[in-house]
C-alpha cells in the first residue's frame, strides 16, 4: 500500500513539473477514451469528458446602478405605490393604509401639475394647439363648420370637370331602394354626372336609365362588393376611388368626396 501511494505521488509530481509528461499523459488519456472498437471497453462509470482547458474566472457582475433617468424614477414611483397598495390590502392597518394614501395623493398631485402645465403650454403655443385646426368650443366649432361647408361646396361645384360618379345597385336590394333616390337628389343639387349600373339589368329606384352591369363591376374591382356602392372615377388618372357602401346621407357623401378629392391624407387629424 505504501509503495502504491508513493508511485501515485511521484506520478502526480511528474505531471505537475514535467511539460512532456503532461502531453504524454494527455495523449494516453485520449487513447483510452477513444472509440471502444479500437480500445478497451470502458464502464459507464469511467468519465471521458475531461476538459483540458483551464477554468475561466467567474464573470464580474457590475454593481447595480441606482436609477437616474426620469423613466427609471417613474418606474420606481410606480413600484413603491403598488408595493404600498399590496401591503395595505394584505394588512389593512391604519399605518399601512395611510402610507398608501399618501403615496397615491403625491402621484395625483404630480399628474395634476403636469396636466395644468400641459394646457398652459398649449394656450401659449399656437403651433401646438390642435383646436385651432379643429375647434371644440360651440361658437368656434360653428364658424369652422360654416367655413368647411363653403369649401366643400366649392370643391363639389368643380368636381364634374375631372370626376364622375358610378352607382352600383340591385332592384331587389332594400338599401338600394333608399340610397338610389338620395344619390339622385345629391347629384342634381351639385350638378354631378352619375352612371347608374344595375347588377341585374332591371331599372333601379331613382335611376330608371340604369345600364346593365355586363362586367362593369368586375372592371372597377367591385365584383361581389356590398350594395349599394358609390365610387368616384378620376378621368385624369383612370383611378377608381370608392366613396362608400350601404346607405349614405347627402352630407356623408359630400364630406367623403371632399376628403378624397381636396384634402391631403392626415389633414383632418
């Protein structure tokens, strides 16, 4: 036993001191841990997954940095408020409830101060005041509506120079029997040209001169669309602009046509 211990100690010292001995030992170890078909069969308890690479030092985790940004401060305030609320729910003692209410009151006061500063800034900065573009006060809103109606009527007055309306209907459609006469009155009021198309070829309510479909709806990209349908046809670009489907009041038709032909996208928002 003493001889075996001395041999093991000597081998250990040799592996630690001699470079070539280390390489030989490593090669010998790899030979034993090679394919079992060319070497001795090793038991399941013989570990052959040794890693000769030196262990890497543990990564250094930087210390936690205290929140400094405004966003981090807001998150911390929310966390404290939620924690105080949860504590008060689980243990509704006067001290816990009072602590939660004080934090809530402080949060509400901050919100009130922001809201007040927000409106004062808008009042003093016309470029940031959206109500100058779309008023909400009763008097200003009435004036805006009058101006909008005048601009809309002016745009509709010159619409026939470039655009025409196409109306798709079906005699058996209950909505078409209501929408047809409304569209007729609208077209006469604004002197607009309308091509009425009957999906069955029979006369439409308000449009006895309606022409049969004969593939027109498919060419317009409206095959199978809900009826009644009203579209604008741009003679300059050959583009089809859907105005709407279903029953539309005259004001709705006028507003949609005005938006499609005279307003840039996003102008009303």
